[in-house]
């Protein structure tokens, strides 16, 4: 899956407080791994997130290899918009 960086950032910015922790608990991963997925870079405490940021015009693109965190984030957004 490929999103523009702007689309990807909008998802992150729309998540309610506590979402990173909730996603980490649901997927049984370190919370820093979820933060790294959304652009963080603490690889000493969190794992590799399964996304690749590609520079380009208007912020570039985000190539998502592992959609588990993305799907969990979208589920939270769907719940908050109903």
C-alpha cells in the first residue's frame, strides 16, 4: 500500500490521545514501535515499523509493508467518527 505523506500524517494527527498505547496493546508490540510506524525514530526501545518514507514533492510517499498498525489506526478512527 502506498499513501502520500500528507494522507499518512493526517491519519496520525486524527488519532485520539492514547491510540498509540491501545494499538500496541492490541497488537502485542512495543508502544515505541507504533510511534516509529508513524514517523518516530526510537529504534533502541521500538522495533522497525514496516513503513518506508520516500521523499518527493508535497512531502513524498509512504510505502506500507505491514498493514496491521494501519488497520488498527483506521479502526480507531472509524469508531471515533460514528
